[in-house]
C-alpha cells in the first residue's frame, strides 16, 4: 500500500493564507472605523417648571433634560420683558454664591449631588428681593458648550 502524504499545493496554501489575512484585517478595520468617526452630540433639550411661593421665592425646576450638563457651562439669566436693558441678573450654575447655597438671591440645588445639571435639579430665586415678582420677567437657561437656549420660562406673580 502506498500513502500519498501531500496536502494542498504551495500555491493554493499561499492564496488561502492571503485571503484569510485580508478578511481578518478588513474585519478589524470595519470594527475600528466606527470608533474613529467623530460623532457630534446633539444640542441639549429641556423644559422648566416654576412655582411661586408665598415668601417671595420662586422655585424653577428642570422638569425634563435629555442629557446631563456641566454646571460650569450652564448660564442662567433673569430678563425683563420690556425696556432696553432687559437683563436683570445672570450667572453660572457653578458660581460659588449660587451652587448649593441657601438664602442667596439665586441658588442652584443639585439634587443628586453629582456635580451635573440633570432632571429634577432646581434654582431658587428670591424674586421679592430682586423685583422679578411682577409677572414681567423670564428665567432663561443657556448651554455654553453648544450655545443653545435649553429653556426659558416666565416667572409668575408672587402668591399672596
């Protein structure tokens, strides 16, 4: 009995090795190319709700927010409806006299204490002291990263 110990010819073996190498490298390229694409984040969207308290304070709460934001990039503004100089007061959520303070004219309360602005966080505004309790003022939130107005809401007349 005679045994034939030959396998595949050297030419076919080389072609098979090249095909496997090309297939594997193309799979790695396809997997890695999706991570190399720069994906821009969508602009943040949110809504606010406001509640006037009997002590002259207004509580403005993020009732919805589709992404968490850096307090350093969140700018709040209290504006008048009328007049040439409409801005009454403005600042950032992370200002030392705003973030987590109690008793200041404007304070930001980070409900989950995660150093981020998320749904449920709120601003407390002393409208009686600032003079924004007449129903002619707007509270606006702007994200500086995207330069987008996230939301704005009219501050109501104080509850008596």
